[in-house]
């Protein structure tokens, strides 16, 4: 049986065009992309492997030197701490002993003398211990002279200087004065 469609062209039912998906070209394209990516990643792998071999070879040369360096570092940290402490305490400290001794003698009251003087370096700062006796003058008492002396020293040493001052009466034959014990500390982070 033959079927003929006699309807005009506008009213006829159109056949749906079946879109054909080109499977074979897509498969070929995917294969080519996979092959290109494989070559790229394999080349990257070879480059990284050669770099790793070169670094490993350099490390085998440097490893004995690193062991020697670690041994020297341990020796310096453990065995030479005394020398390091001495250098930090005495050589690298910025306070000049001569300048401190000059100020100690410069501001000493005219009728006063020192019986003991100690200067200890501690890290970045110092501890100054002074003991002495001051006789009263016509214008000032011994305590006033001592306080003025300690304040002058404090102003010259450092604004952050801490002062511990104790005074007592000193009475010997024919001389009656005021004994003092002053401790001035500056630049020290922690007290021993």
C-alpha cells in the first residue's frame, strides 16, 4: 500500500529530523586529549624526578657537613656559655665603668667618704652598691646631703634607676656622722 499525502505543504506533518550525535569523532577527540594530557604529565614527572635526583645528590654531599655544623653548634651552646656570658656582661655592655666612677666621686659631698663601692654588670644594666659616711655641714644635715648625692647619681645613670637607701647614725670618737647604704639598679630585667 502506497500512502500519498494530498494536503498542502503548510498543513502537512513534518517529520522530526533525528539529530545524529557523532560518537566516533567525539571518541577520537577524547582519546587525543587523553594522550596529550598523558604526555604532559609524564614529561612533568620526568622533570621532577631529575630535580629530585639532583637535590638528593647534593644532599649526600652536604649531609656530613651538616653533621659537623650541628656538632659545632652544640659545642658553642653548651661549652662556651661562660665566654658568651662574660662577653655580654663585660665587653658588650654599653655603660662605661670610668663614667660611673667619675659620677660617684663627682657628686660625693665635701665632708663625705665611701667605705665600700661595688659595681655589678647584669645583662644590659648595672647594680651599684655604695656605703659611706657623711658629716653634717653648716647648711645641710648628713641625710640631706646623702639624698642629694643619690638623686644626682640617679639622674646621671638612668631615669629608670631604682634606689634603695638606708641611713643610720655613725658615732665614733670626735666624729658624729650619718652612715648610708645605697643600692642603685638600672637596666636590669630581673633581680637575682
